[in-house]
């Protein structure tokens, strides 16, 4: 019996057919789902979670956090380890599990509400073969998550699952996910199909975006968005070549299903890819004039002096080709768009990514955000980068204030970062550390941080727009 069959047979197989919010949005393609992972898919996961509700007690966020939804809470961990020959802290696995248990004990108290489920959404992403090492800083630490789940179980929260659309079974195995989870009977769900058509309506929850810029309706895989689901958003403290920092806001990208979750698509290509490659209903779910909105915002931010804005100086090249007046005439013709965009790399790419990320952050609401920063990483977010032992966890109810503090710890100025400036501009959160209440949590209690200079900072710089080793890291 292989691992997948064992996991499936270990569940009692209760059926769960529940209508999703806005389920009418699911497109009824008559195709079979092509499962991209090798573990538990969403159908199986929902069956197992439904059965697990019978004996589960939902976790409760400790009152000091729950009652201060815009505050940020820091937990220092005590992992001490040396890098191995691969540049990873693979020997730190037991300490990382201890750290995960400690964080769970400091963030949660035992609740009284029975039933429900808990979903931990880490940052799991594509990892090249040369980075197949335990505890590589590309992913949220599997051993930290294993300890965290054990901490939840100690307060009766037994119906817990870990899952993310990113990566696949081979990459999860290569980076130690199964090795950390299987001995503790922790289920790693892999909610990724080859196309949007693989997700039946019962597998989706739809989220309406208030005041959208790029898209109006966003689908997440269930149980995210279920009324009885506790959603732990658990990103990594690391750099990213487009999002700049893979923190709480960006981590929501992996909660969005195939076909809609491609935030990295470029301005000129988004609609054509969505309609012709992803086969989704673009006109229904996206803003009709999103390209003009993106261009107007881009020009506003260029005038505001955004740092490293238009890094490749593509906008002047676009203007020389006739700009919007020329582009709008051919924008639905893939061949002509590709020809038009030759020599115009990454046009308004950062602006579009930021606005899509803010739309999703306005619509998708985690129960809590916990950045695993025990091990941090600089570089591109993928193969290019170095792991650093940072020993910090950043938690809070609001992903915006959490990201402000997290990015500052990484060595950046959140008053300058693109996405933090834009969420402040859109009225979603605060990017000025001086206006955020920051606390330390220890076994002894909670203490206000009165001077931010007391918080240790690191240098996790970015390889902007490239996955190549340039020998240079950018800071904001």
C-alpha cells in the first residue's frame, strides 16, 4: 500500500457535499481533474476534515492578540545551529519543532467551541532539484509546522491539516515535508489540479473584492472561507523577485486556485492567458478596464518616486510604440501583443502584481497571520538566495501591519516598499512602524516594544525581476 492509499484509507470516508458561496461562478467543464500532487487532494481532505469535526475543539487566539487586531506580536525563538555543506540548517529539525510548539502555546489558548477545522497555509513553492535539502529556506519550515500542529493538538485542536497550491509531491518530498509530517500523522493536502476545470463547485469558495482594481471575484479552495474553518496564514520570512517579500499578503496567492492564482502574469498578457490558456470567465471575474487602471496607478507612483520603479525603463519604450492608443487596438490578439511587447520587458509588472495582491488581501481573510522567520532567506525566493538564522516569529490579526513589521525586520523600509505603500494608499493598513503597537510575547507575558531600535534586523535583500545570481541584493 503506497502513502496516498494509506492516508486515504485511514480516514473514515464521510461524504461532504456543501454548496459554496457564489458556487454559480464555477465553470462546468466536462473534464476529469488531473491531480498534480501525490498526496491528499481536496476531495479527500474535505472528507477527512468533516469526519474530524466530531472530536475537535476550535483554537482560541489569546485575548491580548484577539482584542488588538492591528497590533503585531513578536516571538523570539532559540534555535542554535550551523549551516551544513548545502548552506541549510538541516540539523535544527528538533529545535524547530520545539519552536513551533512554543509559538502555538503562546498564541493560542484552549477554546470551548466544538467542531470545525483548522487549515495551515504555508509558503510551499517550486524548488529546483539542486535545492532539495531539509529545511531549505525557500519553504515554511516543515519541522516548525509539525511542532506547531502538536501544540494545537495539546489544546484539543485535533482536526488540523496543512496545505498549499504551490509545489508538488516530488518537491515536498525533496524538501522534507513528508519526513516531518508523516511520523506525527499530519496530513499535507495538495490542492492543485492541472486546470481550473478540475475544481468542481463543491471544492470552491468565492470571495467578492470590495473596490476592486484588477479582479472582482476570487476563488479559493475549501475549506478556506468555510464558516467553521480557522485559517492560519503561515508565510516565510523571505525575499521574492516580484513581490519583494513573501509575507502575509503575498502568501494568500497560494490559497487561490489554478487559473486564477497566477498573479505573476504580466500586464499585456493577463487577459489572453486567462481566456485562452486557463479557460476562465475573464469578463465576469475581472475588471473590464483593469489595464487602464493599472497604467494610471503606475504613472501616479512613478511621479511619487517609487524606488527602483520601472527597473528596466520599459514605459518609455512602450510610449515610443504608441502607448495605450496603439496597444488597445491589438490587446486581444496574442500574436500581435507578443510582437508589440518585444523589447518592452516587465511593463508595469510590479504595479499589476501589487494591485492584484491588494485585491485578494481585501477579499480573503485569514483568522491569524504568523510569519515563520526562524530561518529567513534573501535573493529571488527560489533557488537563488542564502538562508539566515533569524529566530523571529511575527504574528497578528492584520496581514498589513504584520507585513510592515516583517519587512522592516528583513532590512527594508516599509515606507518605501511597493506593496506596503499601496496598501496604505488603499486604506487597508498601516506601513509606518511608529504608528503600530508592537509587543513581545514570552513565557513571562506580553510587553510593549517602546523603541523599535530594540528589534533586531537582518539583511534579506531582493533579486528584482530575476532568478539569476547577480551578486547584488536590492533594499528598499
